[in-house]
C-alpha cells in the first residue's frame, strides 16, 4: 500500500463542555476537515484508563486526538489527572515501540474552530506518514496494562 | 471482568430503530441518506432503518413513538443535527412511545457531518454509517436509567439590584417564593437611578426605581441586602450554599439579624445573575477623553444635567463654564473594527453594538435643544439604531428640534482636537454631504459610550458561567433558552447578558423569574442520571476511586455484607454531589464503578462499531 492511499482511522474523544461544541462550531462555520476523523462525545476523558487507548490501537485505530477543555475543564482536578495519565501512557508507548505521535492531548474551546482544524489536520498528516498502527505491538502493551491493574487486585486481596 | 474486550453481553432481544434525518436538505444534499439507512439496516439488532425529511417535526417524532409500539422497538437512534439541539427532543419522544428515554442515542451527522464535509459526499456518507454503527454498539450496552430526585431549597438568590434584579425579585416574591436580593452598592437601582430622563416614556429614572422599591418593600418574601457581595459559593441546583461578605457599605447589624453571625451563610435553590453592565471607559486620549477638559462620557453628561443652568442667550452654564455648542459622538467603545480601533486590555475589540446608546444620545441631544435653545448640537453617528417602539419618534423629534446630524464612516471615526481659545474641534468626513471634510468647533464633546459586562465575581468564577466573544454572560441558546445558562439552576436577567434597554431588561428579568419559579415550585429537583454508580458485586473495596474524587461527599465507603456473610467495605456515590466526571472510573481495577450512560464497555462498543461498520446495504425503507 502506498502511503498516499492509506487513510488513517482517527478517533477524537471530545468533551461535552468544550471540544464537542467546538467541533460543532467548525460545522456551523462550514469549514472543512477530512471525513476519516470520528468524534465521540465524552463528559471528560479522565474516565479512560490507559488500556482504553491501547485497546483502540489494538483494534486498529491509527491515531487518537484527545480533545479536552484544558484549563477550562468544568471538573476540578480532572485535567491535571488526565495530563499525568497521558504522560505515563506516552512513556509506555515509547518503551513498547508504539509511535507516540499517534496519541495527542489538546484543548479545544467551544469556539476554537481554527485550533480544531489545525489539530485534526496535523494529527491526520502525521499518522498518514507513519502508516497503519502495529496492532500486535499495541496488543502487547494493552495486555501489560491490564495485568498491571489485576496485579493490584491480587496484592490487595492477599493483604485482607 | 476486565480481561475481556467487552464485559457483559446484553441479555434481552435487541430491537433497534434507526432514523436518518434529511434536515430538509441540510444533511441530504451532501450525505446519501438512503445509502446510510440501507447500510445500517444490515447491522445485527437493527429492526428498521428509516429516512425522514425532518425528524424533529411532529410527524417525525410520531414515527418514533408509533414504531416503538407497533414494531416493539426497545432502542432508538436518530442521526440528525448536533445533540445540543435535539437530543432532548428525541429522548422525550422515545419516552412518549413508552420506552425508557435513556435507551436512545443521538448521532450528529449535520454539524459534524454534512456541514463539515461538503466536498466529500462519499466520505461523509461512510462516516455517517460509522457513527451510527458506533451508536448502535453503545446502545447494546445501554441500561434503562431514571432521573435523580434531590431535595430543593425553595429560595432564589438574586445577584445585583439594578432594575433587572429588582424586577426578578418582585415577580418571584409575588409568586410566594422566598428571595434574597444581594446588591454590592449601598442603594438599589443600578444605572437607571442615575438617568435624568428615561426614554421612551420620559420621567426620571430615580422615580421608576422608587416605585419598584415600594413594591419590593411590600413583599415579605423578599429580603434585600445592600452593600454586600457573594464571597464564596458551592453546591448545585436546588442546593447552592453561598457565603456573603460586606462589600464595604453593608450594615453588619442587619446582616447578623438576617443571616446570623459571620461568616454570613445562606442557601438557595436557584440563582439569578443580574449584575448588569459598566459603561465603556474610554482610554486616556481616546476622542480627547481625559486630555481635554470638556470631553465627557454620556453617563457623566447625564449626571451633570440636573446642575446645568440656563445662561442668557439660552446657553448652558455648568461648573463655571459657558457652553454654546455640544457634539455627541456615537459608538464609542462599540462596533469597533479590527485594525482601526486599538485593542482592549484582553486583546479583543468591542465589535458588538451596544444598542441602547443611539436612542439615549438622540434623546439627550434633543433635551439640550429643548432646555437650552441657544446651544448648537451636533450628532456624529455612523448609523442610527433607534429600534424600539416610540424610538423613531425620538429620532425625528431630535431632528425637528434642530440637532445637526453628521454621518461618519466606521473606518474613519471623527477626530477630537484642541481648537483655538479653549474650544474643541471635531473633524469628520461627512457621508451625508458625500465626503465633505467638516470641522465643528464646540465647547463640549459627549462620548456615547457603549456597555461592557458588569463584574459578576465569585459566582461566575466558581460556577464557570459561560461568556460569549463579547465577554457578556452567554445563554444556552439565543432563541430556545434565552435566559438559561449551561449551569443548572442559574438564570440571567438584564444587561449582564448583553446590551439591553430598560424594557428589554425588564422582559428578560421577568422571564428569568418565571424560569426560576418553575424550578422552585417543586420540593425536589430532577437531575440527569449521568452520575457515577457502583456495581456492589464487583466492588472489592480497594478505595482507589476514593482518592481520585475531589468532590467532598460525592463518593464514600460504607459497610456491606459480602456473599459469604462477612462484612466488607464498598464504595457508594451521592448522586447530588457527583458531577459525573468519571475520574473514579479510570482507576477501578474491576470496572465496578462507572458513569451511568457513558460506561467504558459502551465506549469500547462504539470503537468496535466505528471499525466494523458496513459501507453498503440492501434494505431501504422510507418513513
Ligand atoms: C447612558 C445610558 C443611558 C441610558 N438611558 C436609558 C433610557 O433612557 N431608557 C432605557 O430604557 N434604557 C436606558 N439605558 C439602558 C439602561 O441603563 C439599562 O437597560 C439598565 O440599567 C439595565 O439594568 P440592569 O439591572 O441589567 O443593570 P444595572 O443597571 O447595571 O444594575 C446592575 C446592578 O447590579 C449590581 N451588581 C453588579 N455586580 C454585582 C455583584 N457581583 N454583587 C452584587 N451586586 C452587583 C450593581 O451595583 C448594580 O446595582 C441607558 C444606558 C446608558 C449607558
């Protein structure tokens, strides 16, 4: 497959308070972005554990743009937690051989149409250049992240 | 258990109805809606997939309610506009059909479909199929949900005692609802009490305020606290807790009498924000302001009106000066143009129209001609927007009293300079004389300043009230929900929301009071069920979620009996305090805690739906 023919599958979890209406504003302004960008509504991406993202890559999502509220986040402390989690995840991806450019955390406000377009287009171009995600590498990382959580349960039940 | 890609499989027989809206061409001009319906009709669990010209119309909604009954649908998807417009509409329709309203998914194929992908109809069509497939996936794991009932403290807190706040308080009080009206200044009335003569009816502003005040004083339901502001706030709809502080002019004894000892605390179920406006303050040097004596703003001029004495020859004698000519300039701090006007401190220009200034200016210009017939009055405007009932007459009468109108171009505002003998020179390229350069020597220049938002302060900060590009507080929807904001239980009254005259501020305040009384009429409040919830069986009591939750009291541990009879600890959610952010969800090792309506399994099913969606299908039905 030539890299030009490759159309990546891009997932954009977008916050109900900011990025999702921001994406709506792009449509209302009749501005364009590619159709391979799929937006899903989330109250806050802070609810996703690492394995959610890794699971997406394992299933064949080529790139993820987490479009949050940034400092406008209506939920106290959520954005800091989210940033930390993504930092940790990026480290694991790098160590495990999954291109970290496939995952990006950004903030989009309700009227930030230019920022939205810039972010989705940039990610799309980067992922296009990278080619399809290596699902096997993602699977290994996904399994490890699940193990990490399960080990936690075992030690805790053992302590009881 | 979390080891599987998706835990739990829906037990019952799933029968999904999918409705694809054409939105009168808004969608169907780009997206091939028939192909979408045919393709999603192939997905397992889909009983029917229909296309309709306007799903939000009565017939569109009826199709849903009827199909639920006749086709025994137990899940519904509508693919149409943004969920912010019609999710609630269709959820309610689903409820009318006898199905739990939360067994509904909304798919956005207009704002995030046809409108964004005009140049790629095929791609947009396939994307619509994918998004619907994702919604179908999510619906497989949907559970019926019930709205949450919480107790309601039946009192309204009104912030700001201008005419808007006063009107809201009177209306609520008359409906028998308790009101706490908080005004930061020592007296009520806001800006209106300063106005010498209020258009379009005439009469003094202070008189209007006096009458409103009398009404307020007759109402036992209304408590007015002056010289006070909100220093802290917490809680949610039905249960706001506010702390008040003396803003300098407050009467401590009165505060103690009403609220007990400091810190002064009060509860309220609803909040009306009526913090009003501040007149635009010109920068030093803007149209000569603060550089030349004789340049004043319109509010400063009006304040001076009552002291202006008539001088022989019909001129004005004011503060030791004789004024024989006055120039008014419109749109100072309003309708600014990028590149022409200097930016405000926040880097923006005020590009909005302040609406109330035109009539205020022409009325005051006429007032001078009526009271001081020897004074020449010039009116420099770019457009005259005397838009209300009776306002056109005010404009005509100003022209008839002999006010001279000159029209400047927005790109070329008039210039104020120092002239000879202490006079002021106003220069302008006049469009009424087809571009003649006109120079008027005057003794006074009155700047028709626009409105900027008042300082709502703590309440706005804590509740994160949304503001528009013009910095005024922003309603949910200008037409459908004009006095509500996205924070439940908070309403907007008057110019805190944008420039309005008294008439409009009164209407808005009445509407806000009506909305607040709908809420405060009941002893309970219904909340959306999208809060965290714990599956007792899978909770192992590890408490990891507890340390993630920052909302005090939203998540606690309780003692419970395990299946073997032993006692163990489980997490429990207080849905009133839970905000549904899901911070707890990410750390749960057993997926025992989840946010209702947005579970991880649902998200995973959505991703599966996106990746495995069909591209074509054979079945086509029409609604
Ligand atoms: C020069 C001029 C002339 C005008 N003339 C007319 C006219 O003739 N006819 C007409 O119909 N309209 C006129 N208007 C418009 C009119 O003034 C407004 O419609 C009206 O004042 C709006 O009332 P409000 O209650 O929304 O705001 P405001 O009058 O601004 O009142 C807001 C009140 O809230 C208080 N407040 C603010 N923040 C807080 C806080 N955080 N805590 C507690 N209290 C707070 C303020 O102290 C103030 O008392 C004129 C406007 C201007 C600028």
